[in-house]
């Protein structure tokens, strides 16, 4: 994706200026921890009640939501942005659910935004989902890219 650094600076500055707790998750978190695969999007978790706080600032870049999103794998409050070519998924931190690998049950995937690892990426200090939490949820997802992430993190 294009403009990753600019997009990260823009969205994290916005969140910090509004005192919104957040964490980097998903593929970017895996990349920060050493995954070699190309970055698709920036995944950020924030409290659900803070979507309204940033709405007007991000409105020009919204391509989805904010709305409840549900497919066979995810059930979460989600807003997707396109910031000059870089996709950003902002997901609710406290009410997200993911299905088990066999798709037979939903698991709560609550986030503790006070328990993050601060890491450097592209010269920016970012609050990142803890490694074990990232591994645990990626183990529930399908796809070879999840295995690449898990093996790289371990």
C-alpha cells in the first residue's frame, strides 16, 4: 500500500490529540514483530465509543462504516478509511468477536488498551498488540499469510 508512513502519522496524531487509547493489530502488528510479508492495511483498535469522536476528522476518507460488520469470521464495529491510497481499518476494541477455526463458535476478542508493547516502526513509536495475543487470534484465522505471521513472530 502507498503512503504507509504518512497514513500512520496522520491517524496516530489524530488519536493522540483526542486522547483516544489505541493499539496496532493485525498484519501491521505482525510486520512490526518481524513478518516479512507485504503490508495490506493498517489495523487499529479503539474503544467503540470513540468512533464518534474522530468521525468528522476522518469523514473525507471513509470507504466503509462506521457500522457493525459481520462475516463468517469477524463480528466487530468497523470503519475503513482510504488515506491517499493506504487503507486503514479501525475496529472496536471491546466487543469484537472472531469465530473458531472450525467456524462453530464465536470467541470474544477483547482488547486491553493498557497492555500494549511500544515499538518503533518507520521512525514512529506505536502501541502494538502484545505478541502472544496477536499469535492467539491469528491462529484462529485461515490463510497461509497467517502462518507466515505466526512463524515470524515466534
